[in-house]
């Protein structure tokens, strides 16, 4: 019961409800009916019943009257008068501290109506009706242990008592648009907050609702969507999310403020508008566009979320479910597997805003926060997969809207030789006993899974529900790699090659493929990954190609061949060569921090018998001759007086920084260590640079320095008086240039030049595949991997069984996930194969093995309604959406907050990642029936001719 201060209007309404005056029975009969009858004061209290307060003085006067048999006319009580119980006769509020038996008596509803029919009620006074509530007695855990009660219970219920609630809860109702005006309303603690429905009897008309009272008070139509907030003791506001609870369950107290908020016409809530958005909302206040044609702002790497939301928003039956507020009746706040209705409400807010027609784009900040709160993997602003978010969102919406409040335990049963139809029907019924929501109605289908043991031949058949199909793409076994070939001939520029190699091949396969283009033997090639002017890694022939990524810069160097065994044979040493430039004023503490790497490194073969600094200088000068100019005779004559200084510029044993105990060894030198491993470039027994003889020379363009694999060196670790340094690992040589010498003799443009081989124009043609081929591949029998064996109940051990999936029953809306991201033990890649998928009439009749209804072929035909696209590679990329508007039938391209119309021939691309198909019978059912006066509507997902279209490609 709710009453706004028990106004005179309520009193008049109460008089209208009173029964007509009956013939007054005898006084003794009156006494028996009121005090001793089954409808009198004798019956026990029952929760939910109505009792009425009667002023004690009037009731005692009536008792004297009936007990005296009416002999004394002065004892006649007259009309029932409760004036002494009210503080005033305007608001009709009860006095504080009234005591039963001293100030009033309680009468059940039947006895009250008897007295009113016999004696009447004082004009203008409202009846004082109160409800019976149940109060529980509870004890603390300490007392529970004394009573030998379950100690794990925090509160143990012993018994309950019924009590008439004389003083109801007085709430201050406020409308969000007028926070200064409060209206007082009284509610019993058994009254519900909002719409309360009995599962068997339907809505209860006798239950007064706080929300309904607020709507009536503020003249808000019940068709408008509203929500309630309460103001707590700290002054902050808290949402009353679950309105199916009572005032007592919500812990509302007298004097508490309850605010009612009404949703704006643009789908937003007044309380959710941030100050920074006020200007944008004012600009869009008068905007009226096509509902559903609304972008989503990218909050920072949230294009994956925007793409999934746009696809889901364009599923007609799901969007209509939220727009028509049917979700409000099915919010499940007590599901331990759900999100307390918060995900469903956040998604509903987005749908209502996007389909209000009042926004060009919206900011999904609240939704993003809710998703991160319930799924920590989506916290922050890292890039994610749109299909992964879609999977989480569908599961979250299902649990938040699950009509099953208490999930019963269901035991999964194997077919055990029973007919498929019987087993499938049982599996689907068991699934619906625990899962019943709009998500199940729209997206769930049924698989048939057949597993066969390879040893005993045991066949296990089960039927499992699914929400989407993840279909594989046919994988090619070839790979295209781009490399640069560096010849030993200094006159030839590096050549760019495009090679076709096996995906699971080795480095040797790469060399063999290059040999077909260059004529150079694979034995004379070394493969290296160049990064930031240094060797990031130098590969061995037996290493796998999967370690090379498409974005790596791969250089293949020609080196001298393997030495033949014989008396006159000689072996060559392969030296990695870096280029460095000295920067002035950067040489601190005698350390070369001022040397900067530049250009492309080299791998140079040096004969063992010519291992000297002077010989190495001339060998490198020859290798650089294409872009390094030799000094002229005038330059050689210039500076004769500096010959002695030039000798000092020669690298000496004391200047060598490659062999101290502080240098990184083979395991410390980084990925480039072990450059000349194997017999191709033996260095273990080769003399180090400290043993190379030195020869005075005149003008030198650069100096040589031994360095580590990172190209850095440190002279301070060596003594100038040392006679040699032994090398335990491959030495790296740096060519150090003075800035003036580099500027004068080094041609940077020529050094960076390269040519393209004819094979660069070759493109590995990937034949497009049809979507039907992917589905066929999905239903193909496969053998389980070692990491995922099947336990055979007959063999009593895990087996690598064969497994086959078949489609038994398809949903209204079918989501097909193209598995473009391939992760195996050998490689990781994104498949950019073009998948040809039909816009209309995708026929599943040959894939569904359930006996079909031949009279209804539309049950197996689907039309495309949305596509989630992914552009880019494994580590980065961008998500967009194609979607067909359910109202106009027009296709649009959603790129975050940008929306543009497109034609149907632009939808199919290599970026297609997740496809949404709608069954044709559902589309016809949802399509509004036009009247005779209406013009003919365009076909579903058609293409109106009066749009300017965007070229997506």
C-alpha cells in the first residue's frame, strides 16, 4: 500500500469502495461477528493481509454499547472517528508513539468493513489500513555454536513472527529534472520497488509499487523508461538496479530520498551525460538521422569492440528486444554466473542511443568500463580480437538475461545406441532447462559430435550446443619471402628477390631458392637478419624458417666456398663488418660513446694467409669501392708530415677491444654470436687481430676496430703494453669514419642503392576459397592431437581418437568466425586468403544432417546482415564493420565514428573476419507488413540508388 500522506482524495476513494449500508444486526450478533467470529479479531495474522486501526476510545464505547444491549442511548458510539490518532487533518499523518491497546485497536479487513457498514466513517477521514509483515528472528554465529547449529552460517533463522506495520516507511520522491521539490509517500515494507511478477499468477495488481507511485506523482507515462536512485547517508547516490525486491529488502528507511530518472529521447540518461559531452549533446539535440546509422568513438585501440558492437547492434530480433524494453522483465540479478544485469543494461543503453536517430556517433565509455570490470583481459587499451569480445559479450548477455533463476543439475548422457533424434531432443531440452534467454533463442544451435576410438572402435555420440561456428581456412604450404642478395663482386648492387619457400622449411631451403635466381651455390651463402645497422642474428643452415617474420630485413651474403682438403688448400675467415661514424665531443673517459652505426653491415671472406690489418684495410676498401672513392695522388701527398700520426691510427694490439675477459662470450654476445659456426668459416684456431702483422701506410680513409656483436667497444679494458689478445669467439670488425672523411669519400646515396630482380614482380597467387569449402573443412574427420587426447571408457585410457563434427540444428542468426589467425608449433601467421561468401541464399541444406522439412526450404537458407573486418597483421591492425540496416535495408561501412553507405559489391574482401547470417524465415517474420497505401519497400539489405557510395578499397 502506498499513500501520499493519506490525502482527502484517498479518503473519498475509500468511501467509494465501502459497501452499501446493510441492515444492522442485533448487538449480540455484532459482538460475536467482531470479536469471536471467523472474520473477527480472533484469526491469527497472515503476512500480506490488511488490518485497520480504530481509535481505542471509540472501540471501547462500542463495546459498552453492545454489552449493555443498547439500553442506554448515551452509549451509542456514532460514526467511527479516528481523529485522535492523527497529528492534523490535512496530511492525515499518524501521531508518533501510538501504542496498541492504549491508543488504538487492530481489526481485520472483514471486521472493519462490518463496522463501517453499520456505523459509517467520519466524513473526510481516510481509513488507516496497514499490512501484516513477517519479521525473522536470528542469532549470531557464537550463539549458534552454543545451540549446536551450523557454525558456517553467519545468520541462522530460528523462527518468524507476523506483525502489523503501523508506521510505514515514508520516502521522499524526487524527479531528476527537479531536485528541489520532494513529495512524501508512505510504503509498507512488503511493497515492491518496481514491477513484480508471480511466475504462476502473473503481475500482482494488489501490490503497490514505489516506481509506479513515482510515475503517477510526476505524471510520467508507464511506457517511458525510468530508473530509481537512492541517496545514502554519505550523500552519494546509488542505483536501485533490482526493482523486484521489497522496500524491506532494499533497506529503505523513513526519510530516505528516492530519485526517479527518465531516459532522454536520444537514448541517454540525464545522469550519464558528462560535462565534457554537454556541448556535443547540444549540437545533436536537434539532429534527426536514420536510426542505427551511428558511429562509435575509438577510446584508444577499441576498434575491435566497436566492430563487434556494430555487428551485434544490426541483428534485428536482438535489437528489437532491447528497444521494446522486453529485457527489463528478464534481467537476472541473482545469477552467480552473470554480471548482476550490468552488462545487459550497459548494452541496452548503447542500443537505445544508437537507434534513437539523435546521434551521429556516441562514446561507449561506460560500456568499456563495465567490460573491463567483469573481464580483466579487456582492461586498459590494448588491441584485442573482435571475436573474443563477441564471445564474452554473448555469454554475458545470456547469463544476465537468463530466464532460469535456479539452474538444476543435468547429467550429460551418451547416445548409447539410441536414435539421433531422441538423443538430440534430450540434449536440447537439457540445455534449455539451464539456459533460456534471448541469446539462446537467437544464436544457439546444436552440433553432433562423433568420436571413434582407434583401438577398440568404440563410438561416442553426443550433441552439444554452440553459439557460433569457427571454421578453418584451407592453408597453403608455401610462403613468399623477400630477401636482399649481396654479391662478393663490389661492382654489383644488392639485389632484392622474392622467393617461394616451404612454410615449414629450413634456412637451407631459402638458399636453394635464391641459388636458382643468382647461379651462386647455396654453400656460398650466409643468411642474416639486419636490424638497426647491425646483425640481429646470423642463421645456421639447419634453423627453421618459422623464426623469420615477414617484417624482418633478411640479407643473404655471398662468401667464399668451403676449402678443399689438400696440401695447397687454404681456408677463409668470414668477418662481420660494421660501419661507424665518430661524432665529436662525445668521447668521455677514453670510451667510444661517440661512435654511431650507419649503413648496411657486411660479411667479408678474408684468406687466412692475409690476416693482417693492412691487408684487411685494402680488402675492405675493395669491397666498398662502389660507393667509397679512393684518395687521389694529391691527397696522398698531402700531410706527409703526419705519416707518423697515421701509423698511430693503425689498430694496434693495445687498441683491440675484442678479447678481454669482460667481453661477452658466445652466450653473452646476443643473437649474432657464433657467426662463423660450422666448417664454412672456422675461426676457433684462426689468429686473432692481435697477431696480425702491421705495416705503415700513408693516407687512410678509415680505421679498424674490433667490437662486439652490438658494435660497441671499450679501450679502457686493455693495456697498451699488452702483446696480444686471444679470441674465444668470432671477432666483429668496425670501420670507423671521421665525419670529414666520410663526407668527402663516402657516397651515401650509392651505398643505399639496390636493384630489383625480375622475381620481385612475382606474386604467389592464392586462389579464393568459397565459404562452403570452409564449412566442409569444419565437418571433416580429424585426429585429435597429443595435447588433447580422448578418454575411452572401454579401453580405460586416453586415445588419439578421430573426431567429426556435424551440424544438426542451426539458429535464427548464424555467426561464422573465419579462423584467419593461425597458431601452430611451427609458425604464427594471419591468413589473407579471399573467402567468397554469398550475400543472399547461403544454403545449409547439404550440411545439416537432421531430417529436413522439404516443404520449408527457407529454414536452411541465410542472408548476410553484418561483417566484422580485420585489416593488418598479427600484432597490429584495425577493425571495421559492414552492416545492413534493418529498417532501410541499406548497407553501411562503420569505421569507428565514421559511417558511410556502400554497395553490396564492396562487402567481400580479404579482411572479412566474422560473418553474421540471418535465416530467411526470420527475416520475413520480422519484416513489417506494408499497407495498401504504402509504397513498395526495398528488399532486405538492398541497395537504394539515391546514395553516394564510399570506395572502401
